[in-house]
C-alpha cells in the first residue's frame, strides 16, 4: 500500500490526532461520569492490565460510590465493550482523515501509513481492538457496526482503485490488504526485526517491500 520513506511521519500524525475518548460518538449525550469511567478504564488497563478491570475498582479510582458506575454500565463486560467501541471509532476517524485528495493509489498509500502510524503510536488501543477477546456482550454493544465502519474506509478506497470489485469480492481483497498491514504492524510492535539485526533503515525497507508487493496484488491488470 505505501512505500513510505519515514515511519516516524505516521507516528507524529497519529499522536496529533484527537482521541474520541473525550466525546460521545454515537447515541445521546453522555454524562461526565460515563465518560470518566471510560477514560479511567483505559488508564487502568494500561497500568494494571485487562484482568484488573472491574467496576468497583473504577469507582474507587474516581472517588465515587461503588454503585455509581453501575448506573451507566451493567457490568464490567459492558464497560469493556464500550471502551473497545470507542477505540474502533477513534481508529476509523483517523483512517478517514488520511490522504484526502490525490489519485486512488496515493490514497491507498496514505491509508497504509495511517494504519501503521496508529498501531505504533497507540498500541494499547490497537491491542484492545485486534488482540483482545471481545466480551460476550459485543453483539449487544454493536461492536460489529464500528468494526465494519473502520473496514469500510479501506473498502471505499480500494473500490476507487478497483471499480471491478464489489460485494464479497471487494471484502476479500480488502481483507488481504488489511491482513498484510496487520502483519507488518505486529512485527514492528514486537521489535522482532531488531533482534534479527535489522536497523531502522532496513526495517523501513522491509515495510516498503511488503507494501510494494501489496501494490502489485491490488493494482488493476
């Protein structure tokens, strides 16, 4: 997707992009405690781990009664589902803001840079979306709607490049691209290439090589 010369550019852009954890993205306006619980939950996951997350601990950290968070979230899983939903909305908004204008291939390149930039600069949110088992209430929380919204950013860009694709064929091609970017992001996050003796320049060359292969696969014949 992208033959980016500098991964740090994606990191800088992603860090500057505002998070949706300070605002509601769907449904009626939320109360300050509702939003405070979401922000505190993300902070708690970051500092203590996902296994430590529970509503009583959130209440204690916020200095409110133990029952107060239950007025907004029925259970710990409902709170986690909403945190993940906000991550998905944040991710989709960032992807949409990438590479506005330009030809379809350039927009795909910008999307690839945005994907990697987000994954590297917001590893916790990325892990919650793609490396965490979603709670059983995910369907009730309509996480699939938000996941599809992020995926559709890619599908829309890809359809502009490949108008011959539609429906399931478009989804399959988009999933190939998504999987390639997800694999690169995982390798970069793990630091595996450093342990293989690859310095920053070589890592960027590897990313560019993978993206060139994706370009060849998705370009019109």
